[in-house]
């Protein structure tokens, strides 16, 4: 019998196999079982066609609580529990508080969430549904945060869970890069949204662990919440006078000092978009991929969907770009219609 030549293996396949082998030698973050999903990495044909890049979407909107924050919160809460903590206290009425509540419930820990009077009803309902004790306190986040820290000081078994400023959170978030490495999907660039900078810290932590120091990070913020862009311009963290953006989940007045330092050290491009571009991107993602996200997540997607902002990716034509679809729990069909009306001037159900 004639010997058949083995099938030819393409360069892309070889690179992917080598990447998987290399990733196996890197110790990955051990996330607690059952608390975090390994999220899909899907190619976006619509965004690839718009940008000329090979666009992959890391779908962290599909985490149990609806956002990437489950990664960091699960890792932090499990670590605190192993240290003897039984009582978690959060001052976030947003996605961080929701993620802390979800992780605490599954770990069998008590969770108390202190929120300001401005907290959205949709988030209050979701946090309560996770079994957390919710206390509404103060006119703003600072007042709620002060109360949360006071409760922690009164109890030996309690620990304060910050929304984005803690190495345990960053370690958990870095698991996103572990999953890209395991899939053999080393990108040329990663696009992500920045609020306080927790996701950014986690991503750069993961990139460093895997030796992916050449992967450029493009950060996205809305104009009315651009604390990282302002900090990089100034060369140091800058405190904003206030948040004037609809993307309230990006609403940190000052970026994490670590986030600013890492963005200065790692190849990083800070970009800003308008609220209208962020909301339009949410609508486009829903149309293209049937997933509903907050404008905080829409900011990253707007770098690709917005014709005005797409130039930021001109250098990556023909290359692979991963967009972290970070999600957000503070949205439903009714809220999306409100954004359409207030931000885009559209009537519900269409233009």
C-alpha cells in the first residue's frame, strides 16, 4: 500500500500548539470551584469586518453575577475565608457589591452591603436576591464607605471588601489571561474598560505572568469619567471633580495608583469615548451578539464600533484584538430604552 503524506500543519496551528504548551508551564490562578465561569472567547465577524482586525470577544458578561468582577471577588472572598473571616462588608451598590454578594452566598459567608441613597433599584434588588444584608446609608458613596469601614472596625470576624483596589482582586481578574493562554489565543492587543482600574491591574498582572509584555492594552473610558486618561496625561493620579457620565460603573473619581503605574510601565494607550458612543455600542453588541451590557462595558466596544474612535486600532489591521466584554448587572430592556431616549434622542423600539 502507498504511504500517504501526513496532513500539512499551518503556521497558525503550530503557533497555537506552542502557545498552549508554553501556558502549561505557567502557574495559573486557582479560582475557587463553582464560583466563576470560564467564559467563551468568540470571533466577532461584524467587528472584524468593521475594523479589519481579527476581533475576539471575551464574554465576561456571562459570569454568574453578570460581570468580570466575579473573578476577583471569588478569589478574594475565598482567600479571606481561609484566613478565618466569616463576615464580608462592601460599600458598592454596583457590580462589585453584587459580585461580593454572589461569592459570599456560595461560600456560606455573611455579606453586608452598605449603599448610598443614589443606588439603582435594579442593583438593590439583585444584591438582596443574593441573600446579602443591605443598608442604605448616606447621600453618596463616600458616606456609605465610611459606614462600611466602621462596621468592619467593630467586628473581629469581618473584612472590608473594596470594589477595585486590592492585589487579591487583581490576582483573580488575571485569570482572564490564563484562559486566553489556555486557548492558544495570544492577541496583539487587548481592549478593556477602566473605572478605578481593577480589571486593568488584573490584565497586566496576567500578561506579565505569561511573558506577554508586548501585548498592547487599549483602555476605554467615557469623557465624563476619564480618571485614568487624565492621570496618564498628568503623570500621576488625578482626582476628578465629579462624574458627569451615564456610565456610572466607571464612576471612580480617582484611578488606582497601581493602575496608573502599570499603565505607565506596560504598552498602554488610553482612549475616551462619548456617552452616546458607549450606548450605541451596547445596542450594536445586542444586535450582533444578543448580549446586553452596561455603557461602562460599551466604552470598550465603542473603540471598535465608533467610526470616530476606530483609528485607535489602525495599527492592528490583520492582527488579533481581544475585547473584554466586562458586562454589568445594572441594565435591562427598559433601562436600555431610557438610555436611547436620554442619550441618543431615540424613541423606544427604534430611531
